[in-house]
């Protein structure tokens, strides 16, 4: 069926509606509707045509389509019954024509008709000889020559016309196009209504009409199943199977896969975003499809937050068509992540907008660092950080990772300090302010603009203080007590401490002058003086001072030299009598090491006392030696010969007089040169050569001397005094005092003092806390014994002594 109307000239779109509710979008903009042959009972209804948005102006048209499929009556032989199952009677009297004169009506779309065998307005006119059935609507096909047709059943009394057969001659020998079977009542559904083979119903080339296909190795075209439609049932309905029309795929509700009710002919197939990092610009493409193809103006994009649709920052850019699909592209200035609202595409059909499924992943998920960065080191202007590496498998966020951003809080705001690559999990933050609270955070960064993820929890630290900008001033050093120096200074100004907490302590550095190492003493910040104890006596010390804050120490102050007090020197040591003459003896001595313990030596006092023979008024006699050296010797002259003395020495410095040294014995000799020199035996023999006579006398004398000595040694052994004297210098190397050349036949002076004395008055405190490790304390001071032997004189001019 085709219904045509002439369209008015208008920009409005022609719209078709069926039964007052179903908009036939497939016929939008058309002035005619084509129904396939055979028409279906489902096509019946009231059709309405109007301009879009003007239906309420009553400017459209209405058309009722009635499709009849079944007769109104159930009988073929007249009678008194009617109804679907002939369960009703027309008259209680019965009779073959009891139902004549009655109009039988069925619900729309069938309409009304007369009983079999009658027609006319009153349904009382009997059928003519060539018609029969309800309302006389069917044609008889009886043979000529008096063959009559029953007006109720169509049965012919004289047989059927040529080309017809059957009980009532209604079966043609050649079936009508589109039918087959013994009675030509089976529909074959061939393409373009081509006739089919009468017995099997096979269509030419097995081509079926729309909505039909050959299946299960058969030859007949069968209706589409499984929600398919169209040519060879290759298309899928957009609704449930029971609601799908198999020829054109028109649906009666029950739409699936986002197809829009009720015809299921249009839908939003998909919404595809170009994924970006949150709050970055991007584009979305909304794909729509259907018959007819939706217009681009009916497609829109929103960001849905709760029940609100937000179109801010969203603009439509372009539209393209491919087949039955339209792609509409939208530009979005800033794409929000899912937690701030999803994006939906809407398709407007009629006055109703149908949304797509919301897009849940329009942006990438930024990587998250969940743990606090660790502070691994700090200075006054730098802080070292370390953090755990972000893991694609274990941590939140989308890869790929390109690095990490390090943030520092400055003036109450977080700023990016630096970015490191993805393989680095540490950083050093520089250019910080000393002694300042600093906070740090780290964020992982994925590729693309805006790829910096949420910052980690913060960690904080106070940067270290700078070292004080100045050293303590006003440094004064004074010696008040022995072995002590008092140090006084001025407090460092707070601004020079370079730290909010100020000075925490002072450090005193001290060292003996010339030393390469120093000692130090820490004192508290509220102190401005300190006494250094345990120092060495009479020694120069270099004193320096520093100030420290909680983190750093200042430079040392300029050097100040202080000298410890002089103390009474210890008694001289290694006192010895290196030589004697008939009228003098020479005494030598040295002092303790280190030399500074002796102080500033002003002089030495030598005292001696005659011990043999003992004098009644045996007082000490003394002599001063004005010598400041640490070693010395002195000769006491104008003494009588062959006298024993005890000798001691005392050191005098600025602090006073030392104890007397250990006593040593000295003795003037009986005879000899006044200068105390002694000639060896070989020299005497050489001098005797001038006179043979003198040589002979000397030899006789020596022989007699040896004999006398041998006899004495046999009765009383001779003893040699120990050599405990300090080694003297080369100028005292005299054979007279060389023990190695002593003759065994030496007479021992029985008056010689062979005992060793210990000076109990030695000032032992002066030997404590010495800087020089080579410090000695003489507990035993040996006396040097000088033994004078009896001389045998053969000549008054020359005297020889052999030790």
C-alpha cells in the first residue's frame, strides 16, 4: 500500500506517528509510507502526519488502515450459529436462513459482514449464481452447462471450471503468485513476490523475501528467528525477539543495547574520549546510529554531577558520517576526573533526551606516593631526601612514570623545587635559609602535561645554623697560680651567633708554643672566664677561643700567648768532680729535663765543706756562679793540698732557691801541676830519655814500688769506686779520671766516702704534668768518689800519679 501527500514548502521536518504515540522515525521527512506485500495485520492502525513541533496546531492528517485476515462467520452451509466456535444461535426457531438479516461485526480491524449466502444493506438478498460465502464476497468456479454453485459453501453441482479443483472449486491448477501446495494456500515468500514451485514452494534461485531465509538444508523460505531480520536474516533486531518485525526490523518496545524505545531504531553506540591527565584539554567523540541517521544537532555532551548536567567548557567541533553511523566531536577545555563527575553523550528523539552510559575513565589516574619522604642529611642550606620508588603493581596510578617532583614550603605556599627522573629516589634541596623550619613533600609524575600526582605526606626539619660569623674578642690570659693560666673573654653578640638559640658553648684551645697539636676545653655559654690547670711550669702557651651554636663552631680567635708562672727549680743533677789539683777542684752539673721546669735561672751557688781533716769551725763556704745555662762547671781555687771536701750545688731562679744537690766528694791532690794536668807513663819515660841516669833511677824506683804494692794487695784487696757520674763533655776526657786505665795496684783512700745519698728534699711536684715525655726524677744521686793514691817520689821536680 502506498499513501502520498503533497508536502508544503517549509523548513520543518515531516513526522509520522502511529496510534497517537509511536513516532515512525524511519519515515521522518517523507511524504509517503510504503508497506510490503503482503501487508501484515500488525500494520493496521491510525496513521498521523504533521510537521515536527506543530502537532498541537491541528495542521496534520489522519489515516486509518484496516487489514482483514479472517471471515466473520464460522459456517459454510448456512444455519443458525455464529461466533468463533459457532457457539451462538441467531434464532431459537432454527432454520438454514435464521442468520440472514443480521450484520455480524468483529472487533477492529475486521469490520462487519452479512451471513453466508446473503448480501445487501439488510443482509437479506441471496447470493447470485456466481457468488457465495459471507456477504457473497467469494466467486464460484463451477463448470458451465447448468452446474450450480451453493451460495453457502461454493460447492458446484456439475463440477469445476477448467483450471480449478477442490471441493468448492477454489483451488487453481496454477497457484497465485506467492502461494504453493495442493490447495495453493501455503505462502512461499519469494524475493519480489516471484512465484514458487507449486509442490515444494522453492523460490527461484532460492532467493527469499525480506524477513525469510532457507535453513536446515530445506528449500522453503522460513521466517527469521533469533531476533534477526532483513535479507537472508542477516541483520539483528534492536529489541527482544518477540518484539521484532522480521522484514524491516521494526520493534515494538523491549529495546536492547541502548536502542531508544519504542521502535529501537536509533541509539548512541559509544562515547570515546581522548584520555588525558586530569584537568587538561581533550576531545570526546560521540557515535550515534539509526534509521533515519540522527542529525548532529540532536547530539550533545555534558558533564554530569549528581542530578545536574554541566556543559561549561564543552563545545561541538565537527560531525562526520560513515555508513549508518555519525561521529560528533566535542572539545573539552578541562577534563575532570571521575570523582568530579562523569561525562555523558545525549541523543534527543522527539522532545526527549536519551543519555549514553557515562564515561568512567576520561582521565588517567595520577600516581600516588603514600609514604613520607625520609630526611637523610641536613646542612645550613641543604637537606637530603630519600623516598620509596613508585610501583605500577603495588601503588595507585597509571603508568608510565617519568619522574618525581620535590616540593618545598616557602612563605606558607608549596613550590616545586626540582624534578628528578624515574630511576632516582633521592634529592638534595639547596638554597634553604639557615636555622629555619622547612617542610618537604614528594609527588610521582606520569607522562603528559599535568601528570604530577598528589603530594606525599610532608616531613619537616629545622636547617642547621651557619657557623658564627665572628670569634670571641677581648681575650686576655694571665698566670695567677703555678701550672695555671686564667683565660678571660667577652661574650659573643647574639647576632654573630647566626642561630636563634644563640651561643651554646665556648671552646678554649691551648698548646705549648711550637707544638703541632693542641688540647681543648669546652665551657658553657654563660661563662666568660676559665682557669686552665695542669700546665707545665714556666712555658709559653698559645691560647685561642671559638664560639659554637647548636650546629657549628666559629673560626678560632687570633693567638694570645700566656706564660705559666716560674717555680722553684729542682736541685741540680749529675754533679761531678771532673778534675782536681793541689789547690783546686772543678765541679760540673746539669739540670732536669725538660728545661722549662728550671725556670729563668739567674745563678748557681756552690757550697763546700772540709771533711778530712775535720775542722773545728767546719762551716760551709760558698761561691756564686752567675750563669743561666742548664749545664755548667766551676773551679774552686786557693785550697790547701790533700784535703777532702763535700760539695753541693743550688739553683737560683726568679721563684727562689732550689734544694741542694746530692753531695759529692772532692779532694785536692798532694802534688802536681797547679793546673791539674797529669802526664802518662809513656810521657815520663820520654822525658827521662834526656838523661840515662834519670832513667835508671826511675826504673829502680818503679820496681821497688810494684813490689810494695803487691805485698799490700795480698793482705788487703783494693776497691775501685763506681762510675756514677754524668758523662762529661769531651773537654773533660782526661786519663787521670779514666777508670779503664786504672792500674790494679791502686791504693784505696780509706777516708773516701763510697755511700750513695738520696735528697729527701727533692721538689717532686715540679716533675708532674710535664709536656715533654722525657722527664726524669732522680731518686738516687751517686757521689763521685775521688781516690788519691800514695805517690813514690824519686824526684822532687816531677810527681806521677797512676790510677
